[in-house]
C-alpha cells in the first residue's frame, strides 16, 4: 500500500504540530504549512500554493482563534475561518482527496446545561463563532463526504495554553484567579491526533459533523486547579496552590461574548469507533507529569 500523501494546514499551531508528528510517525508523506508559508486570507495564495500539489488527505487545523481580535476585525476572521476552508475544500474535492476541517465549540451559544451533540442547532454569539460556523458550512457545501471536527480547550506540549499559564503563574505568584462559571471539555493534542488517525484509517470514513474532546466537563478554574493539584501531589512546591474564583462577567477586557456552557458530547465518535475518550483529568495528569514536571526537573 502506498503511503498517504497528507497536507496539514496550520502546522505552527498547537494541534497542527501534533498532527504533523503523529501522521509522519504512521508513515504518511506529510507536507505541513504554517502561517509564514501560506496566507489563508488570500484566495490567490491558497490556489497558487496548493493547486499544483498532489495529495490524498488535507487537514485544516489553521484558524484565526483570538476571539477578541476577531470581534474587532471581522473581515480578517471571515477570510481565514470561513472563506479559506471553502477554497481548501474545492481544491481537495477536485483532487479526489478527503478533507478534515477543525472547528470549535464556539459555534454554540452556551445556553444549555447538557453536553451538546452534532444535532444541536448552532447559535454563535461572537464573530469568531459565526466565522467558524460559516467555515463548516462552506466545507460541506463542497462535499458532504468531508468532515468537520469540533474541538474545545486544546492543550498540549506543542505550544503554551491556559494550562501552562496557570502553572507558570503558580510558580511565581501568590495569587491566581480563573473563571469558575464557564464550562467545556479540555482536549489533549496527543489524543486528538490519535483519534483523527483512527478516523482516517476507517474503511467507512465519517462525514458531516463530529465532536471530539476528552470526556467530562469542567470550568477553567477546575481545569487549572487539577493541574496544580497534580504537581503538588508529585511533590512540587508552588508559590500559589489555590486558584481563586472569578466570574465570566468580571472579565472586563473581553470584547467578544463567550458561550457559558459548551461541553461537547462525543457519543457519535464512540458509536462510530468503539473508542472511549479518556477523561480530561487523565489527559491533564499525563501532560503535567510528562511535560511540566520534566521541565521543572531540567
């Protein structure tokens, strides 16, 4: 069997880096593009860069993800998050390739109190969310065989995230506060990469919409506190060991609205694959002990 020729867009990002490593390790012929190599805001750049290439799989993990910047610069957000996925989908379709497009829990308004399924109606409350929803729709307008994968609160060793900020602050500051009334599910890059590999290798590849994250739900405060508790249990000394509660409404610097509850249900993924995503606690514990603890020892 010939190796799969795979294009990964957004390889400079947290998930894109993890995907590049994971797919290469499985024998894929990976061509990876970061922001400096491909300007997703330009249709001409997308065409001239990708149209000459031959590939079997295209994964788009790139996006304009600064929620507040998107609110201030909507044209930029829609160019990258909505228009670019449509261009990528058309090129993939013309080449007979499969496309996996990464999306977000921010397509929901956060007004429910139960895990959200693919059948739940999106209702984004920010420019970021609206642009990402438009990107999903652009992809499926080209081919219903393509796959939009919604993820949430992505963390991993490839690039710093909220989790790293909390740990770094706990080592130098006597006081940390985090939002305790906004809920979703963390997603570990290493787990996401392995799950996407599994989906790609399935004889009947899934299409449409798919929610993918570690199991369970938590607030930002619970998420960060668990990481600190893991370090403390491992014998680490921290300047701050307890995170203070802060309300979402107190975040005066936020420009865009955020969904309050956007935990994604992975029931469809479990039904399709028979795989059970491990809990966010297990994933965070592994990350902290393998990467943050090692960094301290070094």
